[in-house]
C-alpha cells in the first residue's frame, strides 16, 4: 500500500510538471532561462538571476534554501548559507521576496524582492535589494528561442567604488531539453580595479518525466591569479538535479552557489 501510494504521488507530480518543467532548476547564469524555484536568493553570474523567473510561477510558492561547502576549516567565513522565498504568479505576472544569510560572524542577512510582467511575449523584470538594483528583459519568454538582457547597479562598495554589471543570454528550449549560453561582465567605477573579466556560461538541461538534469561550464575570460599579471581562461563546471513538479520540487546543485546547494519548494 505504501509503495503504491508513493508511485501514485510521484506520477501525479510528473504529470502536473509539464507546464514549467523547463524552469524548475537553474541553468547558465539565469539570464535567458531563469529558474522559478530560487529566483531571488541563488545566482552564479556577475549579476543576480533575471527577476523574470517569477513569470513561470502559476500559483503560490514557498521555498527553503541551504548551501554549504566541504571545507572543514573553521576560519572559512562563507561556509554555509540559508534562506527562504515566497512567491506568487499568474503566468503573465509575478512577485517573489526572499531572505538569505551566510553563516559567518560579519555576514548580515539580506532581504530582496523581484517582480515581472509580460507584455505580449516580452518579460519586464525588476529586482531590489538594499543598494542593489536590477532590471531585465526576456524576449519570447515562453517560446523556443529566448533572449535575455540584464543590467545591475551596486552602490554598496563605498565612495568611488560603484559597480555596474551587465549580461546577455540566449536559450533554445525544446520539449525535453534546453541549451543556454549566458554572459556577464562587471564595470567598476574605480578604474584601478581589474575589470576585464567576462563570465560565459554554456549549459545543457535535459528533462524526463519529473526529473531534470543540468550541466554547465563557467568560463572566466581574462582571469588572473593574485600575484600574476598574465591573463588566463578558467573553467569551473557545476551541475543541478531536480525532482518534482507543480505540487513540490527539490533541486540539488554541485559547485553552484557553494559546493552543495539545495532548494525545496511547495506550490499551492
């Protein structure tokens, strides 16, 4: 009886997941294919994820998030983080708000909110966090070919150190897979700061029933070691695994926002 109940539960979740299955887990930098389950708190690029991810919500959403690393060094100030999000969407408009905090002595928690509205096939999204402002466009947000643009302004770095970040991306979304290429760059007000780095993230997601898998390569161009003046190209792979659908969803990531990250969502 218990086994039959579990099979029925997973089968019903799989059937309900078809509408937004392409956006249940993260891929790329979230510029052209943002996730709906961790829109506010998780990101992997030089900008936050596009706030247009809230457009893929078709109901109320509650999410809990946790991340940690595998380093046992007690002096590691960024070892773990935790947060939560609440969201609501109609498929053509949506809102989400979240709280996130790092587990370290001098790390304050942060509140942030995101909202978006669709005009035809164009998504217009805004995100706000204290001293951090994000605006994003997502063209053809429900189509096969999706183009995302994002800009972010950060004035939390002190006088003369304001930071602007820009990004663009393209996603091809088929019925059972998505291919994404997102790119972002930082522009420092203080020109003495090394600011030539560009982050490019190609990613591939495959989906089958209630299971989603994502594999991504974070490519940093013009990267440098601390004591080097020679540019290099750096690769860092990360992956995501998701199970569930419109009633609940669990996403797990490796080397995404930390060594291990989890996001569990319920939909009402």
